[in-house]
């Protein structure tokens, strides 16, 4: 039997020791390699990812459509609301104590006072927004009416008659003649009044007789509810002619001027109280004697309403000195303050008093 050498035994023992040593240093079950498909780290060290919430697109808020501001159409004659222009009717009226109370005058848009023979006055009442069935007492036309009415285009013009020599000029004028001379339709006598202060016109019939009458249009007036700056206190304002007068007394409750004609309140059949004016224009004009006379020899004056001159505007208890300007017959009359700013009228009925520029108006604060 051959025994291994000592050296071989030592080598074998060393190898055996190394094997035992390696076996004792190998990892235990807790440190073993992970199973296929398992996580390489603990849940506490690497938490499972959480799914992000779905993204929601906000619904846009619709932009509201702005409500359009309603357009309010206004009358060029009064500044009051008027859905659409209407035909214009002008009626010549008596202006003496016998004419009171007037019929239909409170419905007029614009009222002119003009001087006639013997220092008396007549009225030219302009209707458009409202046409009364009874207007009067109706009296005759004058030379001043021709240029005065031209700024309205071709309005219907109702009057009782005229001086014979004046008829050719009236016939050549642009207005629609619906006078009694052209036919009696629409005119009537009031048995309760004495002649010649008992002649009345039906406004609707007058316009039926003038289907081509002009519609209301710009005649130069500018309106605003706000009181203009400046002005001076004017609670009572009056002007006089040789045989007539007009006075305007401010009513602070109504915000208008009460009208007094020839020393008496201007009354109306259809109103309770005095006639009232929102704006009063005292227009100083060049006035001269015309070639026309009445049957008693009284000379008819003619007021020149085309051109320029001074005027006094009354509204809201105050008075303003202005300049009026009318370049030609077919154009309207504008009114401006000293700095050129247009004078603004108060919406409502307008009274225009034609006064010889040599006369004055009396103002009581």
C-alpha cells in the first residue's frame, strides 16, 4: 500500500479548509438573490407609482353679447321723442284778446309771433308731431310768412285769406296752399264766437289736402336736457309792440315759461292753465314797411328773417345773449353763444318772438 506523501496531505487539507470557509461565508436566505420577476427592493424603499388624475379641459365661459343701446329718434322741431318724421302744417292765427282761448295751440311744435298792421301781432303755429282736429281762430297771411316758412321746405299752410296784391307772391311760394281761398274743405265757423274770430281749421283735413307737404326736418335747432353753462337769471321777460305785448314768466315747478299775451294768460281750449314754452327765442330782426296795406290804410311791416342778428334765449329760468344766423331762405336758423358754441334749446314747445331790432326786451331776474 502506497501512502500519500506529507505534502499531498497538506495540500488536500488546505483545499478542504477553503471549501468550508467559502461555505460559511455564503449569504443566508434573507440575503439570497431575488426570485425572477420579483422586485429588487422593498416596498418601503420604492413605493409603487400612483396614476396621475385625468386632465380636464375647462369649458370656456361664453362672452355675453352686449345689449345695444336703443336709438331714440327725436323731433328736429321740439327735441322730443318722435319715431319718424311727419308732415308739417303751419296755421296762421289771430292774436288779440278776442282769440282767447286758442284751439290746438298747445299741440304746436313751434310758434312764431310776428307784427302786423297797427302794431298788432299774429301767430304762425307749426304742427307736426300732433295734428289737432280743431285749430284757430284762423286769420290771414302776411308778407313775412313767405320767407319764414321757406326753411320748412314745402309745408302745408292754412290761412283765411290775404290782401289781393299779395296773392301772386303767395302763389309763387314753395308752401302747399290749403287756404280758404283754395277751397273751404276742413274749415268751419263756430257759432259761439263772433266773426272774424270764429273761423277754425281741421288739421287732419288740411294735411289730406296737401299730400306733398314736407316732413319735419332740421331747421337749425339743437336740443339738450342739460342747462347750458352761463346765462343770467330771468324769471320774467317781456317785449312790446305799439298795440300788443308778450310776457314769459318762469314756472320753477314745471320748468317752463308761462305765456302771457297782451296782458292776459295765453289760454287754450284743451288745457287747464296757461300755455307753456320750454324755450323762448326773442329774435331781433330788421323790420321795414312793406308795400302792402290793410283796408284801413295800416301798413304791413315785413320782418327779414334771412341774414344774421342778435337774439335772447330763455330756458330754465335763465337768459343767454346769442347770435342768430340764416344764410338763405331754404336753410334753417342757427343760434350761437359769443364763443361760437351752439345754443342748446330745452326739449319741448318753442316760441320764437320776432321783434324789430330797434326794440328791446325787459328782463326781471
